[in-house]
């Protein structure tokens, strides 16, 4: 159709039926739902919560506000709505605002159609070009969004400022027949939000005293953090009233979903994927850090902990292992728990600390989160360690503790080769026995990560001491050094 139809007359003869963008989205969504197709590919964890609400809003022809903390795929959902648009739509050729030839709204399109009639030239607009996005910042003006008088145009065309042809249209009129997204709506000044009232409700716009009656055809999608996130601003009540559906987004509810998102979004070099093995437990541990952060007393829960934290942390984790392997002259390696120290920069830049967290320091809070994640997962793999144990009862970890009591300890350096690293862990025979008893299905390639995980877990439960030195970690019996001095 796009190759054959070049004029308005040919378009009418083809039987093409014009429709508004909200009807277009509704029509195509109905088809996809009936066929059981997934509209929002690549968005995980919203299947039974956010996506049904979003589909109901589209079927209801509503403008939409996606409300949620940062890193909850709000903008991604809006961008994926483009897939519900028709692949091509006809526009009056040369129109600044994508005029529908059947329903022209600009002076240019109306005059051109009146002059040429069925010979009016038609161009075709692809759905990928029908998405407009604006980040709301305090410096956004009405002129940016709606338009203003253009003195240069007035001078070139020799028109007075009283002529509506001197108007320069802003982003919203230029997004006619498109999806228009305003991100972080509360950041938009109240007076700018007020300027959106008529566009959402009546469809007309006002520019510098011109009352331009333009029945704009738009699908608005707004995104916002909850209003209590900061004192930066809020959505004015009359604007809320004009937004059809407000949909609450949320973070992944399980580690499995979080892992899927991280693995999908992480930007890895092909060689990292081939040369660095990441144990399944390491991936779970990485995601658990995010869950711990969202419940931490040191982090402002109102600001949220973005899914981007896990994504960048995963990238850092692999880069840490890659750097270590390169220094050791190894072609392949496996992630170690000590490599998790490399993700601290990815954590400290993604969380907002409360007063207590500031007192601890960002890096210290990151290490606390790592320790908490180890402690949480440890109980899922091995018997729970009670705070108070019976004196005569031999616990499942006693042989490991006894090994450290009798030995001077164990040092694991950050840059040790895999051979040295494995040799050190193999010294502790009870580690292997514990894994065989409680985690017999541990893959061979994950075995040494599991051994190190046990040591970290025991240190979190105060069964061992773990000390960081400049080149790595040292594990000891917490009381052995004290008793040896007596």
C-alpha cells in the first residue's frame, strides 16, 4: 500500500479507513489478546499485576500514568506500546503535525487539500516514528511542549504577529497521532502542568493569545515516582483528574524473575560470557543484595533500589573476574565470592542513604548488604545456625570450626590463580564433606564457589572471623588466637 498510494484520491479508492490513535491501539490489542500473543515482550514479573491493568487502560482508551519507584520498567512499557500501532499510517505530505488527510487540523493541510483535492500528495509514517518522549525537568517551558510565536518565520514570510502562520509548534502538536510520553511528571512545574489541561480534555491549545482549535489525536503516557519520594513537586490534582488510569508498578517479587531481568539487560562482551563461568548461587546472591537493600535500615526506601543496580553489579562482577584471569594469564575462570568486592561501586552509586547509612559510609553499607545476602541464602542451602546451641550437641559445622581452631587460618588473595585458590580451599576437608551431605547435586564447576560461600556464611553467623586485608581475605577461628596466647 505504501508503495502504490501517493495521492489522497488513491487513498480513498483503496478503502482505507481513518481512526484515532486510541482506537488503533485498542483494535490491535484486541487482536493480540484474542491470539494469545504477548504485547510487552522482555518485561518480566508484571504478567499478573501491571500488564493486565495496562491492557485494560488501553481497551478503555485512557491516557495513562505509570506510578512507581525508579528502575521499574515504566518507560520500557510505554515504548513497547508502539508495537500496538499500525505499521504505516498516511499523512498529508509536508505537514508538520502528521495531518490525517481525512481529518486535517493544521492550516497548511486544510489549504493544501482545498487546493489540490484528490491530487493532494500523501506520505507514509512508520510506527517506529510515532513515539515521542520528553523528560520533565524544571526548565521545560510551555513553548517547548506546546509552541510559541516564531519571529524569524514572521520576518521571512512578512507576516504580522497576529497571523497564526507565525506559530512554531512545540513537541506535543508535532506528536499528533503518536504516543507522547512525559517522564518524571512531578518534576514539571505546576504552571506547565496546567497548560496540559485543555489538551487532555478538550483537545485545543493556546499559544501567546492565539486560541488554536486543534483536535490533536494523542496517546499520553506519563511516568512518575510516588509523590513522597522527595519534596521536588507533585502532580497537580486537576491534571490527575484528567488522566484516565493510574497504574502502580513494582520491583521483581522473586530472585528468579530478578535474575531473568539482569541476564537480559546486562551488556556483556561475548568473551566474558564464554570465558567466565558464573555459578547459579552467585547469580542468586547478586539478586539477593538488591532485595536486602530494599529492606535495609541504612537506605531510603522512598527512593527505591533500581533494577539497574543488579544489572551494573553483574557487569562489574564479570569484569572483576575477567581482570583477575588476565593478570594470572588464564583463558577461563569461575566467579569467586571475593570477586563481589568489585561490585561495590555499582551499589554505592545506586542507593540513597538515610542518616544512619551516611554515618556508616556507602562502601561499608554495600559490604553489609553483601553479608546480609550471604546470611539469608546460607539458611536455604545448609542447616540453620541457632544463636544459642546446646553445649554437648555436635553441630553440622563443628568439624569446619575445629579445623580452624587447630590451624592458623586460611588466606584467599584476590588475584590468586585458580590453581592456588582451589588448593587453599581443598585443605579444609570438612567443607567437601558438608557439601556432599547437604548439597550433593552441586555442579563440579560450582564446587569451589560453594566452599567459599560456606566460609562467608559461617563468618556471618560468628562461627569464624573474616578479615579484609589489602590483598584479600583471611578466615580464622574467632577465639583460637586468643586462647593460644594464654
